[in-house]
């Protein structure tokens, strides 16, 4: 995807052509969360189950960005489309937050891969974004995480 890119601006141009609202900051490219494109960060151990749940109930594609934090548990970020009209209760949002599941709000940034190499932030499983990608809604990702957290708590995971 970035074979012909030579500068952060070139990388940003690739993302912009794919429909991602990005900006260059300090030589890195960041997605700026908007109502139509955003992200949900969560602990890495939860991501494979969320992906599987989404695959079972939906035909949307999930594009994931893997992060390597300097400290603390590994976090992965799922890029998401717009949320639907469903609202979550404070209790649900607190459970998600306590488990490390955090949706980005408008204006927040998520750093995106700058190269095709395996260093830093990379696309999981080599799944890179493409023009017209159908991202799962933020609501779907949060619902999946909530369902799986409750099932884990109850000991009823399939």
C-alpha cells in the first residue's frame, strides 16, 4: 500500500484517497475521529473474539490497527464507521471502560501505519484498507465487546 510513499504527506494522501480523514502531525499520520469514521480501542485479548462475533452477525469488514504501547497491556484499535441510533446506558459504558474498551470521540486521533513493514503500527493479518471498505458501525463493535464481556463474566462463552 505504501511502496511508493516517501514522506508522511505521501502516506496521508493514500489514506485521504481511501476516504479516511487524516492529518500529519510530527511526521506521523493520524486518523481524526469523525461521526462517519472513528475507532474503538480495546485490549488485544478481546479483539479476536469481537472480530469473530462481528463476522458471525454481519457482512462488514473490520480493518484493525495493532499498537505496541510503551507500557501496559497491548491495545488494538478497530476502525469503525458511524454509530447507529442506539444509546448505551451509563452502566454499559462503565463496564466497557473498566475492561479497557474505549471509543474515540470526535476530534481524537489514532496513529496509522506509515509503512508496509511490521514495525510500529501495522494492519492485522495484512488486511489493509481499500477504497469503498465497509467498516462495522461503532455501535456493532461496542455491542459485541459488551456481549462478550458479559458472557465471560457469566462463564457462558460459546
